[in-house]
């Protein structure tokens, strides 16, 4: 078969696949709009997989108005529907364009986002933290979101770190802080918040390595030499005793934590 026919067959199959995905996507959204709860739980669970980054269905699902529908599910009294709604939004936000992230924030509203962060269902809380972490990825997106929602996000982070939550919840929350610390302008929301800085310092000395590592990522992003203003940030953190803690962690029996501490210390020596 010559190249011309190969190209024609590839084009035909690609076109058919796109049409099929679009039809399936509209069918799923229609089901989600009209089904009883027991069907909604199953359908929304399957939709979570269809919204993974590599799924060919992701784009047509977005075009079919899924954002508003999923945001509506997060307000359900049924915890399974809240979980699936926020889980699907989390998958949707992963490595997404700024427009998609803005659509999610607008449709969900910061008020509902923070209600979900105080949800009594642990699965809802974890998926909401995952959504927030995915929204706050890539520097332009981090800076944009924090410029409009920074105050509320920092308040939510503070409350979670102060609350009676398990290791996984606090680890995810510290990872969100690490993402914020990776922003260009957003990192100043951490550097000007002494309460948050003290919490990062506290978790650097925590007994659980996962929390120490997550706190270390925050510090590393704040002191990295190649970033503008790093010297001032390094000086402030040194005055807080962060360098002393880094020296202690560089002797940690955990090789990963030890390496991260040594790398951070090198930023002070460069």
C-alpha cells in the first residue's frame, strides 16, 4: 500500500475517532444531567478516567459543558458524588491550559472550594487538595491564581496545617505550599507570612520523613540561587534558624532527606 493510501486511511481513522469520542462525551454528559444517584455514581466514576491527560475523550468532554456539571456534583449531599465530581475536576486540571483552570475556578467558586477543604469526608478533602495542587502548577498559572485567590488559599493552607489531620493530608498541603514557593511572584505570599514560615520550619523537624521532605521542597524553592531576590530570602530564613536545621537534616539516616538538605545548603554556599 502506497503512502498516499496510508495517509488517507490515517486521516479517516483519526476523524472517525474524534467523532466517536465527541458522541460518547455528549452521551455521558447527558446521562450525568438526568440520571438518578445510583447511575450518577457509576457514570461520574467512569468520567474520571475519561478525563485523564492522555484520554482522547478529554477535549470533547470539556466542550460538552462538563465543568459546570462536575462542579454541581461537588455540592451533592451524596459523598460518593462529591468525591467523583472533585476527582474528575482534579484530572481535568492536570497539566491543563490556563483557560481550563480559570473555567474550573470560576464555575466551582472559591467559596465552594474552601467548603470542600473542610469536608468531613477524607476522600473529598484529599481530592480537593489534589485539585488545588494541579491548579497551582507551572509558574505563570501559579502567579495568576495566587494574584487573585492568594489570601484565601493561604488561609486554607494555614487551617489545614493547624488542624487534626493525618500525615497524607498535611503532606499534600505542604506540597501545595511548595508549588506556591515555585512561583515567581507568588512565593512572596509565603515570605511575608511569618506564621506559614514557622509552620514550614516546624515540619522540617517533624518525626515523619514525608512531612520533612515536603517542607524541604518549600525551602528549596524559596532559596534557589537562580531566582531573583534569593539572597534576601536566604538571609531571612537563616535568621529563622533554617540553616541550622538543614545541617541537622544533612546527617539524616534517610538518604533522600539527607540529599535534599545538602542540595539546599549548597544554595547558601554558591
